[in-house]
C-alpha cells in the first residue's frame, strides 16, 4: 500500500484506540488534504494537517519514509488496522448511544405513565375517603334514628345529636370507625361525651320519593335524586332519602323502560331496625318495618309495609289500578316515620304525583307535630303524568275530601268530578321546580301545562325551572370508561375514534367526515310539542347531504310517544336509525360520538345550528365542552336558591 504523505508518530498506550479520521478531505486548492494520526498532545486534538506543512517539512518526511522503507509495510498495516478498529469502536459507541437514548425515552415515558397512575389513584383514594367519611356519618345518623324509635333518646336530644354529627364530621369519623361493631348503648354513651357548640351549617333536606339510582331506577327521578343529593352534600348540606322497600325483581320488557330490581348490593351497612312503627291508612294503624343504609354516601331509609306487603311486591313499579293507594300509603307512612324518629328537616323534597299528596298531608295534619320549621319543595319531572282519582279516596290517608275538592285546591280543572294529586303538590308546596332543560317558564305555563295552566299561572311566583345535570364521572368524555377512546376540549383526537365506533355499531357509513346527529327522547319528552312534519323534512333534506341521524328512546314508550313510531315510518333512510329502548352503553357512545345532540331550544334556533364557518363552529364546540353541566352546577344552584327562599317564609 502506498501512502502519499505520512507522519512518523507513535501511539500512546494510554488510549484504547487512536484518535484519527480518514485522510479524504480535499483542500481548497484541490490538493489532497490529509489528516494523520498524532499522539494527542499536538494541535487539532492529536490530528496533524499535513497539507499545511512547509515544503521542507514534507520533503524531510519523505526522506524519513525512504530511509525506513523496510519498516513501511509493517507500520502501514498497523496504522490501518488501528484506524479500522477506531471506526468500529465509534460505530459501536454511536449504536450504544442510540440505544441509551431509546431506553431513556422509554424510562421517561414509563415514569410519566406511573405519575399519571399515581395521580389517578390518589384522586380515587380521596374520593373513597370522602365516601367512607360520608358513609360513617350516615351510619351514625341512622343509628341515632333507631335510638329514637326504640325510645332510648327523645326528639329534643336527637335533633342536637344530628347537628353534632354534621358539625364535627372529621372528628366523628375518627371516633366511630368501628360503629357497626358497637351496640346502640355504647354509641349513645360516646355521643354524649362529645362537647360541641350549637352551630347550624347548611340545610337538612329529606327526599321522599319512589326511586333512587342505582338501587331502584324506573325513570328520571332516580338519577336526579342521587345526583342532586351528592352535589348538595359536597356543598355542606345534609341530605337523606326515604324510599319504599321494593321486594320483587321487576321484569325487563323490551317495549318499556328497564325497571330493574332493588339492588341491595349498592347499600352499605343495610340493617333492619328492631322495632315496628305504625302509620295510618284506611281508618287503622298498620305496622311497618324500617331498614336503613347508605347509598353513594347518602343516608337512606326504606319503609316496608307489613299488612299491605303486596303494595311494593310487584313486577313493575307502577301501572296498576291501585297505584294511587300504594303511593298514598307510602306518603303517609313517610311523614309518620319522620315524626316518630324526631327528625326536623328544613325541607321535605317531594317528587311527581306519587308523593305530591305529602303537601296537603303536611299542612293539614303534620305541621303541628314538631315540623313547624319545615317547608315543602315539589319537583315535577313529568307534568304530563297525572293520576286522577275519586276525591273520596283522599280519606284513606286521613285527608278531608270535602275540604280539598275545590277549584283552588285538588279539584281537576277539566274533570271536575275527580281529584288531581299533582295539582295538590303545586298548590300546597312552598316552591315548585319544573325539571326541563329546554322549556321556559312561560312556555311551560301556556303551552306544556297539560291542563294545569290556571293552577301554574296562579302560583307562577313560586315556580322555577331547572335543568337536569350529568354525573361528570360517568359522562365526561375525558373520563367515561365506556367510550373506546377518551378525549377532551384540549385534545379531540379520540372523538373521531368514538364516532367511527358509533357508526359501526349502528350500521352507518363509517366516515369521520360525515356529520352525525344524536337525539334522545326521554319519558319527559312530549312529541306533541314537536312539529314532526317539519322535523321529518329537516331530516330528509339533511340526509341527502350525507348527515346521519340516531334517535334513541330513553324512557317509557307510552301512547303519547306514538308520534315517534309515526316519524320512524315516515323517515326510511339509510342514514337514519331509531332505537326504541334504552341502552346504557349505546347512549354513552351516542353522546361521545355524535357531532351534534338535537334537542328543543329556549333560544333563537338560528344560533343553535352549525354554520359554514369551521372556525366559528369549532369555537362553539370548545365553548360547550368547557361548560359545567354536572349536578354541581346550575341544577344544584337553583335548588339551593329555592331552599333558601322557602326557609325565609
């Protein structure tokens, strides 16, 4: 091998391989510019720029080469061998460096994932701690109730003890973690040792209703009671629920909403109070069993009739000829229990016609039995559902039919020979809340009152309209575990995945660029309020442009919803789907995958439809996704305002 220019240098044994690079670079003058290996103490970090040598230096070097011609092949071979080894070592180190960077990035990713998991677990732990705290407090409060019923304490002391528990939650939880293992006498002795100041924080609210999620869900009331109660307790109020103890498992009917059974697995600390209490019905006192427990951090009392045991042992929650008698019995029994247990709630919150008679019962019979400080709030979830009865039946629970069957009280406006319990709930309540996310007060009174226009107009000053809320942990697309991929206002990538999954599930064309519209019709909806012909025309025109529509029925399909079937017949299109039953998983997918949710609007409809400006549309989407639609927001605020107003009356 011939090397044109070579330095005579030696390699220090202190380096594992020489510092060198091949002599392939050209000088600016076109001559070879050779970089040769040096000992490392020279310039250029051990590399000598041969092309920069003087002519005499180059000649001297050539003479040296010639003078040691016999040694040249050996040195040449040694140098190039070292050069190859150096290159191999450099390539190896580069590969190791790349692997190290890859491992580092992987470690960083795993670390971030671990931190996110730790944060998630911490949030779950905090939620569980809050749940456990509420559970222990409620177990203690329910034990206090049993002490009253068994005569261990009087009604005056029980009121102070309940307030003690609510004012000292943290210390109470620490002291009573083993409450289930203690007898009533032990619990009472420890409670009496607590010193406390009489300080009232928030309202004491008792819901009297026939359903509550997730233990007995028949309609909209169930999720409302649980969602609002949890929101109120998060804001420092004391909320409890009184329910009938449903015995049988209700059958699933494909044509009706899913009734489900009373899921007692969701009840913490369920126990029977070993005492019978009596309530009035049909001229006699009848015994009832009392059960208590905690559901989602809310204290719940279950009333089980003994003589009339068949009242709540049915295949369906309602739809029987004796529905009025069944729910009237429960309403009267609930008030008898409240008085017997010494409770003095600020608000009795009643729901729909099933417990509407608590209004007249309260003011005509119970207000003078220690409930002088209580007030009534009536929530109407379905104003169309009104049960009309013979006025004589009011006497079954101790009411005076002659006194109540008047135009300004319970007499029905259209069928004057009948009594209307829902009308009684409106007349005898201090505040009335109509649950609607789509109608204004004026429209409800004048267009959607279903025969109650005169009554609502007469009591319009105490009428409020409130939207329902969502369980943010279940319906927030960022947290919803049912969705195939989560997304948020800041990161919408998962939305396309959810949309494709929805289209596939419904047998629609799978294309994320198509506009998909979801529409839910609940048992609160009334298609008589909808111009079905106009809706049909809108849907048919939109489908011609590739818009997809999905209609789901989420409540009971009754005669007034025949309009949905008629609409389905009129709209036969490959881009339209109708689901005439409630499907929990599919409803999550419709909410998470649809571009638009179609609903009635209180506002100018022109402002509610998509436009041809993508930027403006995206801004509307972002704005909507950042708003709070949970139970803690508007729904809770309106009810707290209502509670505050009626307590000042």
